[in-house]
């Protein structure tokens, strides 16, 4: 495996640059910015190329300018992938509403279903993974720290109001199939209560759940006025996983049209 310093050396050698050439070029950059931090001394360049010494951000900038390299790509050589910034930031929860400065075209791609089998009844809840006709990659940098490639998908039918407003009809669900154990408690309110995606011989469900004495109760949002359904578990129903994310329409007019 080629290390970052070795790649930088190859970039220098392709341009037939000597150590002295690089030092002098970096001095010009330092003079322009009125900062000696940009200077790459011969001894430091040798350490960077041969001993794996990490260059400062200023020296790395100078080397990229001199070698005509993409700074973001070179940061990747050192294990800092700029395309991961939004996902890594999503791991850090901030209380205040805020703007996001990451560019939307940062290069991160996720795989999403972009074409479903024709004839699918969108009024019913179903498991997307079983009806996807074509998958595609989309440059979605702001994915909230979720690695969607390892999850499965569900779709809440356009006539399924049982979990509205927490999960509106027409929502695309991200389902973590490693989380199949029903939690008995630990949430402070209904908004924190885990939502599960389940399969029964009559179809799929997206509900809150409670398990007692081998009976699994599927609990809808009270505002839906839908009944609580109960099944023998695990004989009659399967927990496919916990809903960990969703994409939904925020257009109130569309929601009213669907309900009417």
C-alpha cells in the first residue's frame, strides 16, 4: 500500500522538481500570504516523503499548489475524506436549529431505490427491498450520519394513517434490521418511542410495539383512532427491524389531497 508521503514524492518526481525547487516555490507562496507557515523546508519535505511526517495544513496547501493537486483528494490520502464531513457531523447532536455549511455536491453518494416494479399499490404499506426495479446513486451529503447502504427500506402506504403525524402516509422508511428486539421502556415521551417495521401474512405494519406474555401488540398513534392489533409472537408476526430514519413530504397541500 502506498503511503501519502510516497504519493507526494511521485507527484514531485513527475514534474522533475528537486527538493530545492519545492522549497523555493513554497517561499513564494509564503511571501504572497505574508506567512512563513507555508514554507516547506528541504529537511521537512524529506521527512514528509520518507518518514511519514504529517505536514501542517499550510505546508500541505503549498505542496498541492506546487504539484497541481486537489487538496481534498490529498487529505483523503491522509485518511481525511471530505465526503464524510456531513455524515460525521451528523453524529454530533446540537440542540439549536442551525444552518449547514457543507456543500451539497461534496461527493458523497448513497444508494437509493429510484424505480419500483410497475403495478405496485402505493396505498398499501410494503417492503421496498422486494419491489425495487432499479437502484441508483445520489449525491446526498447531508444524510444525518446514517450509512444507508447497510439498511433496508419500507414504504408507508398513501392510505396508511395509523402512525400520522409521527410517520405520515407516503413516507420512505430506513429500517435497521439489526434492531429487532422490542424495547419495554426507556423513552421519555412518544416522540422517543421506537417505531418498528413488521411483516404479517396479511401485509406490513409500521407501529409502536409492546410485548407481554408472548403477545405482541401493535400500537397506532392515538389520533388515528385505529385499533391496537395483537398477535402471537413470534409465531404469527415478524419484526423486520426498527425505523431509524424516514423521508417524507412537508407539503401540507399534498397531504390534504392524499387524505381526501
